[in-house]
C-alpha cells in the first residue's frame, strides 16, 4: 500500500468513527500555539475533519489558556490530540485536567492521543479524577495506549488513527510532487522523548535536523510576530477583540507557516530516518521512504504496528 493509499484508508476510519461523535456545537481547546510542526499537523487534520461536521465551532483556546467559564449545555468540548496524556509532558496534560474542570458534566472528547505514565501514583490520581467526568471519551491513537487506557481508566475508550491523516489531500499531493533535491535526512529530536539507545544511520552522507522552526526563526514567523504586535495593541480597545485577532493569526498565518515548513522540509529529501512520530506520518503522506527510530517509551513502534505495517514506504530502522 502506498503512502497516499494509507492516508486515505486511515482518514476514512476517522470519518467513520470520530465524526459521528461530534453531534452538537463544540469548542476546540488546547491548540498548539508553539513551534512543534507535528502538533500543527494534528491541528490541520482536526480542522479538515470538523469541516465535515454539521455543527459550529463556538470557541477555541491555546494549550496554556483554557477559559474558566461554564459552557452552555448544548456545547461539547474537543481537546486537541497529541502525545501529552500522562506525566512525561506534565504541564501540558495538567492544563487539560484543570481546563475541563468547570464543565465536568459536558460531553468531552480527548482527541487521538498517546498515553504514557512513569509514575503509578500520578496515573491512579488522574484516573480517579477523570472518573468524575461521566461523558468523557478518550480516543487512543495506538493499541498500546488503547490497552493502557482500558486497563487503568474508567472512561469510554476508542482506538482511532492520528488526526493528521485527515489533512487536505490536494495540499499534500502538491508538496509531494516537488522533486527531492537532497538525498538522506536523519530527523533527530533532541528532547526527553529521544531514546538513549545508540543509532547507526546506514548511509555515508546525510543531513541531521529537527523541525526547521525549532532550529531557527523562519521568515514567516517574523511576519507573524510583527502582526501579533499589532493584534496585542487591540487590548486598549477590547480584550475580546484582541483575543479574536490573536486566534485568527494563529489559525490563518502561524499554522500555515508551520505546515509549509514541515512539508517542504521533508519533501526535499528522497529518504528519511525519523525519531519523531509526525515526521514519519508526514513522510508517509508525502510518499517519501521513511525508516523510524523508536522514541523513549515505544510510541512510534506502537503506532507503526497498529496502523502502518502494511504501508510500503515506512519500515523500522532495523529492517
């Protein structure tokens, strides 16, 4: 199965399983207003899926600025997906736990996520806390996370692919059509999810990079920052007006800068060795040959085993 065929297959699963859950107007909380391209790809997929829903978005917030207000009874909460469910990226997950507290009885969906805890006591406390949310559903994006959630959490749990697979196909095809200018990329993350095991790249010549915005400030980011200065001045007129302008700029400008950067970075290589889950996912959707190197707790291999093992363009490094 080619990368594009796999993208279509997993997108259809998301349409079939997730879209019916969105049965009323909603808010989309926890958006990635930061320079991790992978989380931006998730956001892109969520936007594309939600375009199919016959309901309205009634509000958004960033990952670190959840509103403390109680929502109307007919509005549900969608929490953007990713890899922060647990205690490895505790601040981000604590923001979710605190942010949904005012709406304990609302319909809440934690969008497709990986789950990992180092500390059993923290896991037990979180499971007890979430058991007090009677209408909360956890969408796990790989079998290991699904089994873990079923074992330790009392909420409804479903298994679906990562939301990035709902990204706009026309956009991906256009980026994939670019002739690769470079040979091999070792896509190497440098944070605490990086495995401590030694990695040997079976190529004599290769570039080593993480996501481009994590290495240097992009021209598009400079433009965005300039526009943000203007948006923040609206505070003098109205806080609500300033907030609307900020959210607009993140969705219309920053999101596009991050997405274009990631797609163009990976499309420019013939072959990729990746330590990041979403570099692997994006490479698959761009139909580039990619070999994955697992992260510190098995997230990438679990995702591959769950959804990608029959895709011809992706393999483990040791293959």
